[in-house]
């Protein structure tokens, strides 16, 4: 787990680097018009910007919520073109290329695109990709990060390549066409083996109202609904809007089978109550940094959300220490299987005053 404050420091370093061309005078900021910030993050450097001029787009709910708390406006898509576009490309290269291509399309004539990446997250590749897409770029380095920028013109932008890279974010078939996914998501090009193990161990007697915490592109919810005929409702909670869009597509054929809810939501803030069962393959990292506290938070929320006697089915890496968290609020905890480095656990919510029982 990252020590307290380290994640914020890493974010601030990247944001300092992103704004370096402006702060150093390497480029002149536009006198008029609004700015666009793609995959926006808040932090000390960004908080110094004029909030009334900055349009933010962020598809990860905890980061979007943090921007809102700091007074920024957040939307999923702004139709305008901008004299200045800021972007934080992700590590996954296809997703990053799609972001850069989309960012270029948002730059107004005569405008500037500025992007920044950590060196360890593919900064040089990102800079090379932008140069290939839009012509010569300028760059600076600081805080183990790299910022690169371009003022694109019709003569320098490779329009055909831009269209090709925009399409990289389009949903594409995976798993022999059973589902669709897109680059950059967790286990985006395959069925995750941990989730597959959990799905294989789910009992077919699940019934009533269920939830999938951290639903991703919808695999676990799909398996519950196809294997358990007595399930009447299913809520999918997912923090990544790009994944939730795909879950809607992947479960479209099951909308008449049960009442489905798709929620762009940070599970750690709570989800309501009254669920008969919950399934989850909880995340344990953010931005590639281990955060085992996330899994414990998912377990705590599940314990609050289940009705007495409700069942939680969880899969996790075998080494993750979730047993203590499961012992709080659950009357019975048992390991169903351990295989391939993963463990599948069933926990039953206890009634008031009931003592916890564990079995292997």
C-alpha cells in the first residue's frame, strides 16, 4: 500500500510537469476562451488555475468526485473546440493513442495540445506517438515526468492515422465474440482468471436482488444472470465509466430477464442496503500502486449492504489479507476453493449478536 500522502505527491509531480510549458513561458496561454483537461486530476498545481475557464473530463468516479469537491466542473464530453487542451495519457498504449487522437480533434485552429506522462509510464512512447500523429513536438522533463506539446495544423496532422487511432477505443469483441471490451480496462482482452474461478464456484440457488461491486465490463453479472434463474434484480457498480458503457452492451440481451441497474459509482462510499447476495472481484490497486485497503473497503460496504443472512462471494489473490475484515459483520466465512494463486470466499452476514464462524 502507498504510504499516506505519497499518491498525492506523485499526482502533483505529474501536474507540475504538465503545466511546466505554461509556467516557464515556453508557450503563451490563450487570452480568451476556455481550456479543456482530458483525464483530469486535481492537485495543488491545478488548484491554482482559473476554475471558470477549465472544462474537465474524467471517467474514473473517485477522481471526478475529487475535482468536483475542489470546485471544478466535470462532464464526460464537451462538444466545443479549445485554444488549449491538456491531457494525461494512460500507460496502456492503445488507450493512450486513442486519447491523443481525440484530444487533437478538440484543438481549435491555432491552438495547442499539451500532454504529460510519468517516465515509468511510457512518456517517451507517448511523445513519439504525438509526433507521429501531429508533427514536430517540443518537450521538457521534470520530477521523473515528461511533458510534450504541439500546435497542430492541417499540414502536420496525419488525418488518416488520427481516425485509425480514434477507433482504438471502440468496443471490440473478445472471448470468441461473447463480450465486447476496449483497451485500458482491467483484463480488457480476456476473461480474468480470478473472475472465471469465482463464476465457476457460484451456486445456482442465488435468488432475489444482487449486486456486483466493481463490475468492470460485466462478466460476473452476466454469469450470475445466466446461471441463476431465481435472481430477479442485479445492480452493477463500477467506477470506470468506459467499463460501465460496455457492461450495458454485454448485458443488453438480459434486460428482460431481470431488473438491471448500472451505476457509475465509487463503491467505497456505500451502495445502499437490502441485497440478498453480492459478488465481487475487488480492485487492489489504483494507478498501478497496490491499495489492499480497497478490498477491505469493498468488504465493509458489502457487509452494510446485505440483509441479515445475505451472502457475499469474493475472489482475491491468495496473499491478500481479507480474512480479518470478513470476520467483522459476517457470521460465517469459508474458503470455497484456492487455485492458481486465487481464493474464492463465501461469507454470510450474521444477525445481531451472532458469533462469527470460519471454516476452510
